[in-house]
C-alpha cells in the first residue's frame, strides 16, 4: 500500500469568521484528501462551527494550541508535530526569523514552508540584517526551507531589506472562491439588497476592513463627506471591527455623515455586500502586502478604488479593473468614487474586467494548485 504523506498547516489565525483564509484551509484539505494524503490543520484558536464542520467534511484533522508565552507556544507545537510526524509543515502568520524553524525541524519533516503574509519594508540595523542573512544562508539553505510571498512586493522586501536569496522565495498570489464571490444582477440583486437592509436605489459604497489605523478608514470617512455633497443618497457600508471602531463612529458623527455611514461589525456574508455594492473601496495607508478585499471586490465584478501601496497594484490594474489613488489622500478617494458613480457604464466595464482577471490569476482553485505544486517539488527534491 503506497505511503500517504501528512501535511501539517500551522496557522497563527483566529478562524472567527468564514473568510478567504479559512476557505483556503478547507479547500486545501479537500485537495489533499483527493490525493489520498492526510491533512492536519493547527490553529491558535478553535475555529467557529461552520469552519470546523467543513474542515472535518474535507477530511482534515484539527488541533489547537493555546496562546501564551513564546516558549509555551513552541512547546505545544513541538509536541503536536512530533506526534503526527508530517512530511510537510507549512506555517502561516508566524515570524520565521525566530527559533520556530528549529522547533519545526525537530519533527524531521521532508519539507518546511513559511508563507509571509505581512512583511513590511522598514529600516533594520546592520546587526539584524546580518542575522537574517545568516538565518537564510545557513539554516534555510541547509534545511531546504521554502518561503512563499503573497506578492512580488513582499519578495522584494525580503531580498532588499533582509538580504534573503531570491531563489528561495516563491510568489504565490492569494485567491478567492469564485462560487462565493460572484456577480449578482437583476432581481437577485434587489433581493440581496432588501435582505441586507440596503436601499434598492442610491449608490452603495462598501469597505471591508479590520478597523485599525493602518487601514485608512478615517480617510474614507473624509472622502465620504465630499461624495455626499454630490450624492446625498449614497450609503457607505463599513464591514468589520477593530480597536478604531468607536473613534471612527465618532468621526462620522463629527463630520455629520453618520446617517449615511453604516458600521456593520463582523459579518459572515461579506460576499453578499460586495455583490450588492456599486463601488468597493480599499483605503489602506500602510504597505498592504496584497489586499484580499481587492480580489473579493474584483471577483464580485465590482469596480475597486484602492490606494497605490504594497502589493495592491499587482492585483488591481489602474484604469482596467478599478482606480488606484495615493494613500492618505481623501480628495483622491472621493474623486475616484465619484468618477465611477457618475459613469455606470465605465464602472460596469471595470467590474467585468476585474472578474475576468480574478478568474485567470486569483482564483482559490489556482491558489490551491500552486500550493500543491510547491509540495510536489519540495518532496521530489528530498527523495
């Protein structure tokens, strides 16, 4: 009987919603099951019931490690990995310039992969740069550890700022489920808007974001004030939660636009809001590594107005599927939104172009296939 490899995916992720990363874990488990491989999903917190149910149906075994000190986390992960002895360990949202690679390698996997979802360009000391260089050239090279970057922006950052060898880094773009994020038109769209409590007439602008300072939602509210002068019946829907939520609600009141801004909190039906939107806005002011929300809006065939930061321009082509503007420039955000609301034909064409681009490059199926190819190559090189 042929040996069935075990793939352990380790996420420092709280699956408190049914989002694109959770779907990635579910669909990857299904793909591994179809191959006859075993899938172990390790989370930092227990997944919500729908995610846990779909993971189990997909043939995955799940385990949870509790948050605590770094040494406690390492100890728990070591015990889990030693118990299952996976051939492949794939780690997400953890810092790999740390002792974690040593902990993972003690389980003797044939392939160790780290996906970098968040790396930011920043000045680092010569001592830190040298330490990262040695980590890369000695530990990662000798252990054949692979690094996945979710954008060329992250790869350039790792090479230019951290001195990593470019051949060790594979760019694998994020993707979304095209059967969940999809265009909705006609009577079905009216039904969704009614069910969501959205107006059947009047522009709807959607922003889905963690409400943190670096996401730039404060700038969107300033832009909304300008847009509402021209489009007083527009509704701005802010999906998500975070530490900035109370301050942003107060800002909307101070700007006297609170009646036109709806803060929904966390929602599990983001895809329905995307499909019901006239425009999707991503106002980030930090070097956004990729921006899944950009892809979700494009997959929903909605034009996207986003800031020209980080990896976003790799996903969103300016003038084709949407409009790129400078960060921290509310007036540019407002102009981009108004341009699309004033030209529904152009907006629809951008939406169609965005959907086509996601189908070609950023689907969840493509994301899974690229991941499996990485595993195949890594395992083949160790035989």
